[in-house]
């Protein structure tokens, strides 16, 4: 049982509506019990927060956040001991929570051990939804080897090379046995991998259907890394529910996504950060060239998805030290979408994407009290959204955590 809480004198964005309301938010036992019009706190509240001049939002949700993504060099990442990676991941998750992300989905990492540590309160963390290592074909985005190298980064911390229908079925079943929220596949080339062209679809139709059918049978779903229209159509046509990145999306592929009810999770922050900082961080030239190819296209992809009626979520995909730019993802998406749609994407839309639209992502009675209080009004001054942890109060399940 968590102490009750009342936030008074608040300006409230409920996660959906563009019209902000004035009032109080009442919380008991970790859930929102009422949204009041008056300023008086509930007489049973153990704690009162005066939010005068501030805005209350639902806790932010990052649908593409890599806890285990501690390095931009995939070979080095996969070669390190998991004990070290998990300790570094704990620090990354605590940082995300301090920025106001009360839920994250990790589509390429995490495991039952980290999940248990979070649930037992051993480390501060957002609510953590993990897929385990993403699945990649040989020579695909998750194959960390250079063309002239047979050295293997075999840790399978963030990605595992698995080929063939039957091995993929086993891999999916094992992830779901361990408690994975969803399954991640690599369905096209990528930026940081060295040998795979970005546009070519990866995995055969039979292989993708093996993954999606196993996930669906367990009430789960599949997320696919995919850039090109060819790869997006290939993934969605074979049962994939969420397209990660999607930077090279075209109108026909967007129409197919809308028809199939697939989500787009843009990750604009990653390309912007790698473009500005990749050279200083030692990114290979091949990766820098790939990044430039998809950088500007990412903004157009969001516009095309919106025009087709695709539900657009929010993700960041920041590896290594780039994690500190997580809030800049809100700035970049707001530049394309406007503040209202960007906030919807990072709250109620992402909650629906992860299957939690009935209890997360909203400031409404009955919803879990994951809340963010920021200085100022983001509809008047959007910069308050990305101004940093010092200018916000983070509430998770009714408890102030940052």
C-alpha cells in the first residue's frame, strides 16, 4: 500500500486531449482516484504537492530504449561479461526514470534476471518491458562480424543470430518462457552493422511467420527493425505489429501498415545524435554514411505515417553515451508533429502499443499513477519538455521517485 497523494493547482495534460485543464489529481494505493476541479487537497492525503505554474503529464513511455545498449560498437558490447552489462544497464535505467520515463520497452535486450531485480526493488528503474536478444539472420543487422573477420561476439546480450524456421520457433518459445514482453527481429539492414545493405529485406517469409505465429499464440507480438519500404511491407505482411525506425517509409507501405493496424516507432533522436557525435565517438565511416542516408528521411516517414492513419509511437534507440540525449527525442518529434501529437505518442499511444492502454499513459481515474510534473506549460514553451531532470518531479505508481 502506497501513501495517498494529492497534486493541487495543476495544469493537466491527460495524455489524449489537446485542451489542458486546471485542477487537482488525487492518488491512492498507486492509482489515480479522481481529477478534481478545486484546489483543496483530499483530507486523507498523506502528501500534497502544489503544482502551481507547472503541468502534470502521464509518465513518459520510451518504446525503443536499450538498457543493455552500453556501447555503439556491437562487437565490443556482445563480448563483455553480462554481469558488467547488467550493472551498466541499471545506471542507464535509473537515468531514464529521472528524466520522466516511467515505462520503457527494450526491443533488443534484457532478461529475466534484470526484470526480477527491478520488480524486487533492487534498482530504481522505469517499468521494464523486455524482448531479450533480438533475432537476426546470418549477415543481417545483428551479425556483428566485419566482412573480413570470423571473430564472434557470441554473448547474445542484445542480438542472437538464428537461421531457419525450427530454430526460430525454439528461440521464440524460450524467450516467452522466460517472461519476454514481445519478440524483436531484424527485418532489414541497419546503421551500426557493417556488412548489410540498409534496404534489403531480411529473413524469409516463412521465417518471419514462424516468429509471429509463435508470439501470437502466447498473446504477444513481434517488433521489427526495418528501414526500407520493401522491408516494412515484408514484415507487416507476415504478421509484424510494430515497425521500429521505418525511416525510408513510402506511401504504399504506410497504407499497408494502417490497413494491418501496425504501429510505427520512430527513433529520431538516435540519427540526430549519431550525426553530430558519431565521428568523435569513433563510429566507422560505413556506419556514418548509412546514418546520413536515413537521417532526414526519418522526419518524412512520420509525416507519411500520419497521412496514412498509422498510429505513431515514440522511441529513442540511443546507444552508449548517447543515452543522455533521450529527452531530445521529444524535441525532434515535436518539430515534425507538434507538441500535442508528440506527447500523445510518448504517453497514450505508446501505452496502447504495449498493450497497456487501459491502465497506463493517461491522467484519468483508475489509471496507474505514473505521472510527470514539469515546470511551465509545454504547449506554450515546448522546451520545458527536454530541459532536463532538474526541472521535473517524477511519480511512479503514486510514489515520488525523482
